[in-house]
């Protein structure tokens, strides 16, 4: 299918390295309503499963044609009605407020339009709900004059349900059981903690459509120990950044600056795929992948050298 003649596609891609997202700049023209939509369409956006490699012209054109139809102004009232229904029962007031700033499909400056000190968390919440949001970092706003603002654009297109956005979920009962099976121990600090989060050892940034699996309440203790570890929210966010950097640069992470890897070295093994189930092999040996095992390996190494 050829690219719709009413789509103007600009050359090149814009990369948001912090979120590992890529966008193409387009202008959609709608002759029937004499309107235009000028924006960025994500072409690498793991939360909704969009992963169009640079050079795949057919996949890109099909994707843009689909987004073009969804953003057509004639579809906006129905899309808005569906979102209003969704948010009418939401208790997340701060996230809801930000959604209603962004829901017109236009660009919005973080400094001018979003007065929330934790806006990044709220944007992440929206993304995890399945919304598609383009992010222009280090944006110089002509209104407020801030040269390092963030410009955000929520695309009024179909929301991808949580079950399909690349993330796994678990029931409240299983979450409690994971914490119990793992002893309620913050694996980074190696101490008991009251506020720990189940963390996937295998980072989601390397998942593909075939990686996600169910987490039934009947998971065995062995399965839980193999798949999860417990981290504080702070360390969980730190690990996300380490894994993102590794994914983008091939530089594996360290803890406390200690360059020790019980398997592999400081560079990602290029013989291992970057994404998918097989990619997990490349994570083994990294301190962040299994902190408890890494700590034990370090202790054993020190004892051998005494």
C-alpha cells in the first residue's frame, strides 16, 4: 500500500534516547475539513509494540496510513467520548488533569501547560495506560523562553490495552506472594524493607512481542525466584536507566563502579540478539540482572584471593 497522498513525510528520525523512542515528522492534510495535523508519529515505541526499523518503507507507509485515518478530525468526537468514559471512574486526579491538557493532539510545553512537579511520572502512567505520546526534549519554547523544556504531544489514536503493550501484570495476591517468597529483602541493600517492588530480572526494554508471559497465581516458588528480585522504587528506576543505556550503547552496567561480571564482560556480546527471549542470555553476569547472585560471586572471588 502506497503512502497516502495527503501525508507529507519529512526525512530522518528524531530519537528520544531517554525513553528509547523514535519518531518521524509528518503533516497530515484532511481536505474534507480543510485541516492539518502537524506532529511526530512514533516508529519505535515499545509500550504499544511499534517497532519499525529504519529502511522498511512498506511497514512505515502502512503505519502512517493507519495513524492518518485514526487522527482524522471526524473520528475525534468518538475517540474523546471513549476517553471521557474511561477517566470518569479514575481516581488518579493528577494524571487525569494532565491527560485533559494533552488530549487535543497538539504540542504542549511542560513549563507553560503542565504545572505538576512530578510530570514525568504522570506521563509514564499515561504511556502505561496505552496512550501514544511523542516527546521533544531540550525544546526551546517561544512562549516561556525556556531553552531546555519538554514538548509533549498525545496522539488521539486507539489506546493499546495494558495486556498488549509489552508489560506483564500480576494479581495483588501474587504480588504479596512474590514479596513473601523473596523474604521481603531489598536485594540491592541486602536488608529487609517494608516498601519493595517485584522487579523483572530480565529488563523489559529488551522484550519483544513473544517475550511476555503470564504470571499466574499458581507460579511455583522456584519460578518466582528465577524471574523476580525485590528493589526499592529508587533502585528500580536506577536499573531502568542502566538497562536503557546498555540497550542503546552496548555498555553493561555496574554497581558501586565495580567492573565485575561473572559471565561476559563490560560490553554486550554482539553474537546475542538485542531483543527477544534469546537476549536474556546477554544479561546474565550483569550485576543488575541478578544482584543476589552477583554479590555471592563477588564474595566468592574475594575469598579465593585471600
